[in-house]
């Protein structure tokens, strides 16, 4: 019978294999932080970062200022469009008022066109009292006139310088006014849309930079705020 002392003890697998070595990354990691957070940003190539983990220097530092500039430009464009629209409406209302004054005390006579233009045509006419009139502001609704042409005009008896071409009224001014309004807003609305997109795009830029630790985040790192 073999001696008990000659029986070899089975090797201890723990001592035989030894303790697993701690990774160097864990030894170098500061207390209270995960290994992913301790990885230096210089060791992570920029190409391997996801699209939403761009380096901090690629984020425009003046994004809020740019958004504010775009907002002011958008507001200026809107104010200009509204101002032009209000002016056009006021011109139409003024033409309607002039028609009302002429119709309330209307006189008719024949006049001669001295000069013709799209916005102003000068006419000369004589009222029944023998007074010759040549209004400085010209005749209302002056389109399609020719210099030297003789036309019938309608005027206000109390104010003979308020005169229009006979047979014309505010309805002549409405189509040009609508055309101006359509053009203004056809240019304004796309411009406002583009400015709004640019403004919201600049405000949605995320800064991937930790102002406390001055470390860029790496894929898989836990947010310290969590």
C-alpha cells in the first residue's frame, strides 16, 4: 500500500493558472470612471467617429450668433413684404376715394394730353368757367394715352385739379395691384422658408465637447450627466 506522503496532491488550478492579469487600461483608468471614458481622444481616429460625434473644433462656435442674424434678416424680409403690401392696398383705397369725390360732384369736359407715361400723364383742359387747368399730379389712370391726343375727362367741380380719364375708375388699378402683391409674396415666402431652415439648422448643431473635463466623447462612452 503506497505511503500517504508519496501521493502527489492535485495541482491547484487557481495557483497553477495564476490570477488573470488586470488590463493596463483598467490600471490607468481614474477611480470612478469607465474604461471607455478614459480613452484619450488622440487615440481615436476622427474617421472612426460616428457622424454625430464630430470633433469639437468642427462645430461652428458662432452658431447662436448666426441664428440671431438669420432671424433678423427673416424679420426684415417679412417687414419689407408687409410694407409693400400695405402701400399697394393704400394706393387702391386712395384711387377709390378719388373716384368717390369725383362722382359726388362730377364735371365733364374735353382735354388735351400734353405728355404720356405709364405712371403720369399731363393733360390740359378748360372748365366751363373759362379757367385752364393743368394738374401737377396729372390725370388719374393715365395708361394707354398718347401725347397730343384729345380725350374726355371727368373732374370734381369743387376741386377741378382732381381729374380722371372719362370711363375709367378704380377697377383699372386693381389688376396691377394684384400683380404686385403676387410678385412680392412669390419672392418673400420661399425666402422666408429658406431663412427659417437655415436658422433652425444652425440652432440644432450639437457641441460634442465637455467643458468640464475638456475631453471629447468616444463611441460607447457613458455620459457623465447620466
